[in-house]
């Protein structure tokens, strides 16, 4: 099979990380689909809600049972807390949006680093490039966090 000259090394790197991301995901929680994401956004904004509350806030018309199934699926994935009040279930996010993003990012990085075939330098290079493209102030923050972590690790080694 001949290499496609249109495919750049950057494209290969992106494909590599997408594959790694898919492999690193927690199979129980997994990536959220569009409807699951919409439901989580509603719960992150409005908090404790019944199926009916969520169904009213969804931007497209959906059957009550579709919303109920989606909430149940998110609950079974461990993303929601659920309590019963009279005849209705009320759902609330187990984590804030920020906590969820941090957890997903941490799971991804841990999964990539645990893979002995994945070069750690590539992860670092991609991270620095992505942060640099986003905001140079984030690069400064990344550098500050690296220094802080080094001091913390040195302190642990000296104990």
C-alpha cells in the first residue's frame, strides 16, 4: 500500500491521538453522545431535575421515554445521582462540568501514558503545541505548574 502524500505527519499525529483517546476512555462512562451531552448541559445549568423538567428544556422535540432512557443510561454510567420523590426520579450531576472535563482529561492522559507503545514525548509535544495555539498565557501557566510539581516531587523525595 502506497503512502498518501496528502496525509501529513500532523494528520497522522491527530489520528494517533484519536485512536489513543478511544482506547483510553472508561468503557463504563465512555464518550458522551450528542443527546447525552445536551442532557448533561441541562443538568449542569439547572441542577436537580426530573425527566419531565429535562424534556421541557431540550431544544428539539423528543419523546418522554427517550429522555428517560438517556437519563437512566447516564445514571448507569455513573455520571448522575438519582433520587426518588413520590413517583418521579430526580437526577443531578455527580460532578460539575469542570470536574467532569478534568476527569476525562486525566483519564485520557493516564491511558496514553499507560500504553507502552505510545511515546510520552509525543503527548508532551502535542500538549505544548495545542496550549500554545490556544493562548500564550496558558503556556506560562503550564510552565508554572511544571515547576510547582517538580518542587512537590523533590520535597517528597527528601522525606
